């Protein structure tokens, strides 16, 4: 079993990738109002990844 810091690091990387994908979908795939939703959810993924990165040394 990996330690908690490694798990948080992987979770941060995965959430950044998913966030970039959602922002890309919002920017390039959907031109109507749904694009704003995809982009805002992608930014939310960045915020959660930032929290995971901040927790890395504390749990």
C-alpha cells in the first residue's frame, strides 16, 4: 500500500488532467451555454486539486 502523500499526489495529477479536459471541452467542443458549465466544473477540479496538494504533508 502506498503512503498517503503518494495517493494525494496521484489524486492531484489526475484531477488536474480531468480539469484540463473539462476546460478543453468547454472551450472547443461546446459553443453554447454548456461550455460555460464544463469550464466552471474544470476550474472546480483545479480548486480541489489545490486542496489535495496543500494537504500532502499534513495527513
